[in-house]
């Protein structure tokens, strides 16, 4: 059998093919000349399967989609506190190439607009770092996120640099406010190289799937960033990824996303998927017109929305009386809700009963699910219950009850 997912993606692209509204980015000559009819989509799941449709082999410059990933690099290089002292996390409500600084601090409002992304680039590696080492650094990180070696398109870079007055003006303003500590020309050149890294939709879906897993590249298995960094990046994408259309986007589509002026887009749903699309014609906000439509379709057809409730529970908890014990069984992914229910059932266990926790049908515990479950077992033990654990798949590693002792394994 052939998976129907690529067929579905083909169908979505076919439905959109006749929409030729919008235009390629005109302010960068190399992008203005791009083939506007290119159309592609890729979805990578957190378990590493990728489904594609359309012009999957087409490479294009990453442009502003580099911003969330460079932000991740800056967070890893300099720490959250330092990065937050230079760049805020509020939606700007303005176009991506406005200065959009906060009153008082003069911090750029967020790292997804040019002012914030130029500042973020200047934070890479360390103060005064050479341009080449910053560019190498993001190239290396993006390659690890994509799972293959990427490169800079020097022609696109030269084309943009020849017309970079606006970004240079922004960088000079940032320098006068002391937000930018390094040479504005050098930083804008490095930032423009970062924007000129070539990717395809498959690279984009892999990169965002790595955010979705909380930092582990789903195919290579490499931990590329911590869950805390991935969370910060996804949250900022949700708040400010779609520039002045961020609120409309988050409510209507609900997939934290980032667009680039070459027509690419990435989107991410934590614990589910990373998405990459390409269609070079842009709308009035500078977002890919058909790319945005692909996301809207996925949201509508596939329930892919950050706030979509009613997706069904991912867990279950049951209690039954065994021959010599009260058996509490959990299933699926044990997070806060299931663990809370389990703790309520534990609270009802009759005095002196032997309690067996059966986790043989559990897929995994979240950190909080694990801690709550172990705390329940510890309290039962303290109250004098014999506590047993049935865990043939070792989904509850190191079930230490807090005093160094372990439950009896059955
Ligand atoms: N390199 C582009 C710029 O700085 C990126 C903008 C974008 O993709 N929105 O103008």
C-alpha cells in the first residue's frame, strides 16, 4: 500500500496551482527573478518520517526563516538572559523591515523582524567575533538541523548586499542606541549571508521537526538544542513569526510559523510535525501567498492547530481488583492529567492493600507524569502499602521512591 499522505499533499498543491496572486520579492534582484510557479510542501513527523509533494528538489535562499534558528544559536551561545537584554519577545505589529524598537531600552521588539534578527546575528559566538566564524556557526547548526550539509548562495547574498541600504540604516540606528556592539557593515553582511543559505522544503520540515521534538533531530538522533531553547524559539515564532499578521495567523491557522521573502515557510506543532513549503509569490505582508494557504488547509483538514481541543485523550487510567492486590493501570502517554487521575485512584486505595502499578501499556511518561507517579508510590509506601510495579518495557526508568528504595518489580 502507498501512504495517502503524499497524495493528499499533491491534491492541496493542485488546488492552489491556479492562484497566481502576489509577486516575488522585488527589492532583491535575484529573488525578483525566481520562477514564481514553484510550489512544494514537506511534512516531517517527530518520529522522522517525511512526506513531500511538488518541487521538492528546488533550492531557494532561507531568508527570514533563518531568524528563529539563528535565535536558537544565540540562546545557546549567550544564554537567555543576555539575549533578552538585547532583543524582546513582543509582536511588533509592524512590517518586518521597520525599526520597531521598544521605548526606553531601545531593544528591537523581537528576533523575527530585521532589527531583531540583525541584533541576534551580532550575538552569535561572542562579542567581536569574526563575521566568518558567525556565518560558519549558523551554517553548521542549520546543517545539523536539516541533517545534511548546506551552503551559502553567494549570488543571492551579493544581490541583496548591493541593495542593503535599509538593513544598514537599521543596523546604524541600533549602533547609536548601543544595542549593536559590533561594526554595522560587518554584522549586516554576516546576517545577509545567513539569509542566503540554500534549502529545500525537506530541509525546512526537518529543521522545524527538530523544534517539535524539543531539540532532537528526528532522523540523525542528534540532540541539537535543549528543550528550553526549542520552547523559547517556538513561542517567539507563535508570537511574532508572521509579522504584522501574527494574531490573525495564530487564531485562524494556529501553526507557529516563519516565512521568508524567497517564498519559503516553516511551521511547527510541538510533539507532532515540522512543515516546510515553497511558493515565491508574496502577499502584502511579505509572506508567501500560496504557502500560507497550504498551512491554512493543513490546519483545516488535518486539525493541525496549536489550540485545537477535542483531539482525544492521549492517555487512560483504570483501577481493578486483582487476586491479591489493587491494580492501577495506565496507558498511552502519562502527563499531568493521567498522573492526577492516577493519584486520585491511589488516594482511594483501601488500608493495607497491596498496590500494583501496571505500566505495560504506557508509551512514555512526561517528566511531570513520572515525578507525580513516583510521588504517589512513595506516599503509598510510607502509609505501609506494599508497592509493586509491572514495567516490562522499562518506560519508568529509575523508579526511585525518594528514599533510595524501589518498588517490587513484577
Ligand atoms: N534578507 C531579507 C532581509 O533582510 C530577509 C527578509 C525576509 O525574508 N522577510 O530583508
